[in-house]
C-alpha cells in the first residue's frame, strides 16, 4: 500500500470513500478480500491478495487503485482515523 485518499462526497446522507493505491508484486496477484472493521473513531481496513500457485507471471509491479466505501451512516460528528494495511489518514464528519 502506497497511499490512501479520503473522499467525502457531497450527498445526503454523507458518503465517505477511501481510495487505496499501491502496487501488486506481479501480473498474477489480484486483490482477494477487503475486510473492514470500525471501532469508536477508527476504521481498520485490510486488503488481502491472492496469487495462483504454479503460474508463470510477469515480474513487474502492477499498479492498483481500490475504492472502499465506509459505513458512516449514523456516526456522530468528529474526527475519524482510517488505516488501510498500515497507512493512516483522518477525516472529519
């Protein structure tokens, strides 16, 4: 994971998306699961990858971008922290 951007959409109710960008290690690796957990004012997101066994792949890094909607409906106003695979940022509702 290289970086994350937090986008607060001008909508009602408010919508918040996290855009995670980074590089996959080769041409065969893909995003497998996106796990999201919210506790208090912290969102923890884990992006896992998978790679088929016994496959010949390009050795070049493959850039990826993944948009992840956060479930912010009903949350109180305040500052929230988002961490995606160790990269953190904050936003304010």
